C-alpha cells in the first residue's frame, strides 16, 4: 500500500499475501473459538471469495455461516482519532465517475450473502477481534451514515483499476449503533 496525495493505493498482490499465511490461521482459530457449535471453518475458493465470503463455518447441526474477514494492517492505530480501534465501512467499492456508474460498497450491499464480519488487527495495534452480524451492521450504517461521514470523514483508496471510499468509525460507536438499531419499539 502506498499513499499518494492523501489517496491510499493498494497493490492487489500485496493484499492477497496479507490475507493468507499467519492471518488465515489466526482468523480460522478466532472463528472456531467464537462460534459456538462450530465443527469446521474452511477458506473459500477464489470464485466465492469474490462475492465477499472469505470463510464458511459449519455448525454441528449442518447449518453454515458465511463470513467476510476484514483485517487492518499493522500500524493502523496511528490513525485512530479516539484512541480506540476503528473499522472501515465501505461506501463505494467503485466510486462513480464520468465513465463508470460505480458500485455500492460491501457495507451497503443488499445482495450480500455474508452473515458475519470478522474484524481483526495486528496485535501491536489491538488485541481484540470483533465478530459482527452483517445485516445489523448494514442497518446501523444506513441509520448513522450522515453523522459518521460528518464526524469522521470519507477516505479514498485507489488501485490501478478502481477507486473506493469508506468511513473509518470507532468500534464503540459502531457497536452502540448496532445495539440501538436492534431495539424495535412496538
């Protein structure tokens, strides 16, 4: 990853290497411990991975859980505004332009088959991991979008092929918003 004039440029091969190896082992271990009744965690193949599903957990009764893993890179804590972990909530996976109508970010994707999002960090930045229900996160993001964009701003990431945008929100704000979004008043 390289920063050019405030825009983060990702090199795809580096991102793939980053998600494999030790990170893969750590993710699988965290998921196995966190999901009660889990008998198997498997890494998805490239075709399924492109849909946003990195792992599939199988429970004793045979049900499966689709998981998207989001790992922040080492040193990310230097950017945290409130001294607590921040998680990236993607607005656009492809930002609209004159030549392209764009593509909605994964956080707002109503077509997603993802059940849970696993957020992990380098141990030097944060020891905690967060396993968050995707639909609850999506709802909380929709309800808090304007506030979060106003308070935390939008960051742009750029590869050689696309440009994406996300807002980085302190995890406690996200968890509180999920709790509030989960309460239904009759």
